[in-house]
C-alpha cells in the first residue's frame, strides 16, 4: 500500500492520492556488507541521538544491563545527561567508522518514537545489510516494509521497556538465533532494497509520468 508520507502529502497539497508513489530508498550493499570474519563484539551499538530518540527508555536499559557495554554514536552536546560507566559516547564519525562499529558490535538497538529520521530507517537497513541483528521500534517509518520479527530483525513497541528488555535477553541467550537473523537480514536487503530494484522503481515512475503528461 501507499506510505503514510504519500497520504500526508496528498492531504497537504490537496491532490489525489493516485498522484503519489512510494519508492523505498536503496542500500549500497557492496559498501554496507559483512566483515570477512563473523564478528560478535562485546558491545551493543546505538546510532543517533536526535530528539526523536526515546532516551528515557534508553536510560532504563543502560541501568538494567549494567554488565553490558553500550556504544552510542552521536554529536557533541546532544546528550547532556551524565550516563552510566557502561555507556561510551563517540562523536563525529565518518561513514567508514560507523560501518566498522556496525561490523564489530554484538547487535544494534534503535529506539525511536518514529523512524523517519536519517538515523532511523537508514541505520536499521544499513546494519541489516552488514548482516547484523537490529532491535528497533516498530513505528512510523518502518511499517511500509515487510520486516518480520525474529526472522530478519527484532521489533518492539515504542516506549515498551519490557519488550526491549526481553528482546535484548533473547539475543544475548540465543547465539544461533542471532546468526540466523543476521543471515536473513542481509538477504532481505539484497532482495528488496538494492540499487537495481530502486532504479527500476524510478524508471517505471518516470515512464508513467511521461505517458500521463502526453
């Protein structure tokens, strides 16, 4: 079906809904690819710290899993609170540095009130392309994609501490399941969000636009 963005644009511009189309963006699966070694590091990775992040929930998770190391990739001054000792902040990283952290982490945790932002859906899909398991909030911005909980990712309800805690424990206690999810994650991205599919979507839209214009 059409994405929420299409419906919102239709309403804002007062144009028929059939004038809009949803084209999923693509992932560079050559750049965002797994490391040669199947690495499962000792830290859980979080990328992004914009206002849409659910930091109250993050703080609860940090304090519950005190025996686990968390690395947060962010920008200076966005996080103003003092965080526990098991949390490390990294600032102003290049895209190559971010990819390196994705490859080295145990898995990713992306908790947002919505996933429209750059560090929302793009982070999820780039990590999946690197064959990493991602726990993320199933919210606006990911509902347009046919992602399957416990098959190619782990989804949790926004603001639900118990679900996030259970998902973390699920991955920590099931190494074989992590490997399975990682494999299915990259398979999903290569099948559904690669450059070839993206360009075909655009080509079809351009052709249709020309036909309708003529």
